């Protein structure tokens, strides 16, 4: 299952992110520590070739700093296992 929307860190639950769905609903999701994070613009991680690949910990750190990336979050058994930044048009 995939969720698409703006991401934010959960202020009260470490290891969780919130996906603000286009329909307006906010969906809290547990983030797997082994989740694959792919970043297109370098807002989350900026090492390596595009898309930049980084860790769930780097994603949480970037979300706590502010920037709200728009992304596709892939869930497996209700846990986020892949986060791919999308470019909104």
C-alpha cells in the first residue's frame, strides 16, 4: 500500500512520521529503522548520485528541522519501508 502526501515528524512519537494526504487526512505511520529513503532535491540527504539514498534516522532529523517534503510512502504490514520524495507540479 502506498500513501502520497506531505511528510512531517511526529512531535510526540519518535520513529513515527505523519503523511498529510492530498484528501486532507493526516495518517501517522511507524517508520522502519531499515526504511529506504530516496531524496531527489538534497533536502534530506545529499550524498551520492540522484536520487540520494539515506536512512530513516536522517529523514527524521530533516523533518524535525522543518522542510516538508512531498513523498510516496510504501507500507508493508502497516510500517513505512520506503519513502520516495516526489516533485510536485
